[in-house]
C-alpha cells in the first residue's frame, strides 16, 4: 500500500529526517575538512564543469565597465583567493 501524501504533496517526514541527519553529521565535521571539500568542489565546478563561467565574466565586465580603479580588473580565468 502506498503512503498517502501530506497536504503539501510530500510523503511523510522520512526525507526531512534523513536531511536533518545528514546536516547533523556534516555539522560535526572539522572546518579544515569542510574547507578541503569546498576547495575540491570549487575546482570541479570552475575548471572541469566550467559552470556559468561566461555569465560570471560578463557580469563582472558590465559591473566594472565605468570604473577607473585597477582593483576592479578581475581576470575571469584566474580567481582571486585570500
């Protein structure tokens, strides 16, 4: 027998429980590990998948078009990291 959907169209709270369990587990990980995972995901998205690279470059060029300062000269191929 299939479970009945709630009024909002979702099926029960099992998905919510799983989501909270994942967030709780990630919340206990040390920051150095999370930063390492974030750096890997950035490299995958920026260099391999090239996610929205043209859009970001175009938006930066349009937002910095009237600026005379050299600090706004951002290369779309070389991200600046602190």
